[in-house]
C-alpha cells in the first residue's frame, strides 16, 4: 500500500480548501439533492453527465495514464473470481435466511427484465460509477490524503452515502462495502476496467440473487 505515497503537503491551503469543497459538493451535495428530489431529472442523467466530465479529466490530465481504461497488466484473475465467489456465497446465504421468498426471484419470475439488467447494469451503471468514483475521484483528490487507506475509506463512505436515495440501510451498507472493494482494486491495479468488471459482476449478482429490491429507486 506504500508503493504510491500520497503527498498532501504539496498542495497549498487554498487549493486543499477548494478541492475539499468541490468533493463535498459533487459527491455529497448532488446525492443529497437527488435524495430530497430537488433536482428535476433522474439521477442516471447526473451520472452520465458527470462520467463525461470524469473521462475528459482522465484523458487530459498529464499525470494519469490512459492505461487506466484497460487491464493495465492485470493477471490476478483467480483472485478476482475468488472475491466474487465469496460475495456470491455470502449474499445467497443472507437472502436464504432473511427473505427466502426473494431468492432468485427475478430470473425466475421476470426473466426478460433480468436479462435486460444483466446487459444494462455493467455497461451503463457500473462503468459510469467507476469512471466517476474511482477514476476521477481517486486521481483528483488523492493528494488530500497522506494515508492511502484514508483515501479508500472516504471514497467508500461517500459511495455508500450516494445510495441514500434508495432509502434502505442495506443498500447503503452494501454500497459502502462495495465502494471499499472497488477503491482498493483501483488503487492496487490502477485500472478502471478491473474495478468496473468486479462492480458489474457484483451488481448483476445482487439483482440475480434477490437483493435487487433494495436497489430499485421508487420515484
């Protein structure tokens, strides 16, 4: 974890203040506005617009390699599948013992909707969230944190808080845990694609196993 030290002391006080304010507005204020339905459009519109900003920032930033869009030499596929397998088993047991009537309910009762989500979620939701929360967030704000674990912690907390609009503690809890995992993967492998793959796998499994009810936004 100390292979890339974060150097917060290289920023001026005014620059730190600006970046903290920007972070809180983008990753705290905007989800807050959506939670209270103050913004007149769907949150997916916000995510798409901000993901365009994120891509532009990453491409134009001279200190960020465009290799973050690819695998960037990743070879730990057994670790990745092991991580997903652990989540799949634990989440299946959770649904089985808490809400057994929901276990695999979507692929059984709504197979076409389930198939649509399997294609839509990784490509549009997972990738856009990773572009914004990992590619943009962790590159733009990393110098605010001398400790990389604190960067990952704050990223995960804000990622979980952004899911408050779904109105359930389990949604926030799972999203926070996922945020920690995706942030660590990005920091470790410097690849938005790897974080997006894991995010897509976990997201698709959530809707498959019977946890999708907690990630359905009731307008």
